């Protein structure tokens, strides 16, 4: 989710019309190859092998015992960083500096995380964000989507192609405080071919690390009854 201001980052985030046909052929070929191989299972397996479950459990336990929403967010971020360490050691993800496609798709943020982001960034958050739902509703949708190979776009797909308000010149300005949705978003492909956005918001499956169980645990600790909204609706200029 970081970009180093290459020309690809500064131009439109959508695949251009002139490249579209060739791009779709590559996408088709990539999925055929992935389905015919065990690469995705192998990468997931490597992450699992690199996980430190005791460290993860310690962070989750601390989160569940924390006295305030802010402390819960911090412990849950640390738990997510344990997973990040495993992904990095396993060399299992295409996500790398110089790529910010996923900063242009919907990003679900709970109220507790929005409060944390507002405190860290000094940006004003909406008191009643547009299109908000309960965290429980968002979790139900995620669980019904088939997370591993889903597009992961969910109910806020009208934001596809719109930069996250915390993305500046291709870099995340709140990296240490970025929400769980960003921390738990990993393509386990070999590069970002499938992450590139298509015109007219057509969906492409991206093979993601299946972290649904971690997301569900985290949201339960934060509180299923609170609101969730897209990051752009929490931090729109009108907020
Ligand atoms: S907070 Fe925004 S800019 Fe930062 S990683 Fe998440 S989507 Fe990208």
C-alpha cells in the first residue's frame, strides 16, 4: 500500500482502454495458471508456518482486556503486525512499496478505528458517516462473500477508483495507524497484475490471504454493534 511516485502511480488508477484487451488476456491466463497449480495453497501454508501463534494470542488477549476503545485498537494493530511479520518472512505476498491499488478500493473502518485515525492525523471525522452500517452487518457480508478469492469490495463499491483521504503522493500518511482493513489485506499472487483496477469498476478476483477469522475476532473485540463505514465517508472534506 505504498507508492514511490512512479508515473504509474500518478496516472489514472484504472487500466487504460488501449491496454484493456491485452490486460484481460493476461488476467485470464494468470487465473488459469493459479487454478492449475498449488501456488496459492503453498503461499498460505508458508504464512501459517511462519506465524507466532503465542504472540498473536497475547496481543488479542490484551486487546480483549483493554479498558478503552483506543487501547483495544492499538493491541489489535499489534496482533495484525504479528501476521504481517509472518507474511513478510514467508515472502508470500505481492504487496510491496510502490503499489497503492488497494488504497483506491473500499476500506471498511469501524468507529473505534476512525476515532484513532482522527486523533493521530488531526483530520476531522464525520459524526454520522454516509452509508454506515453496523460492524456485525459488514462481518456477515464478508463471511458470505467467499473471502479467499472474493473481490473484497463489499457494499461501498461506489468508492472504487477514489483515493483514500490518507494517501498523499502515493504514500500512506498514517501508516502506523492504518486500519485493520489495510493491515489484513494481502494479495498472495506473485505480482499486482490482478490488483489493477478495470474501467467501469468491473471486478477482478484477487487471491487474498484468508484472514477472515482474524478480522472477525478483531471486530468482535472492538464491538459488533458500532458503526462501520468506508474510510472516505468517515473523512470526507465535508466532515
Ligand atoms: S489508510 Fe488509506 S492510504 Fe493508508 S494504507 Fe490504508 S487505504 Fe492506503
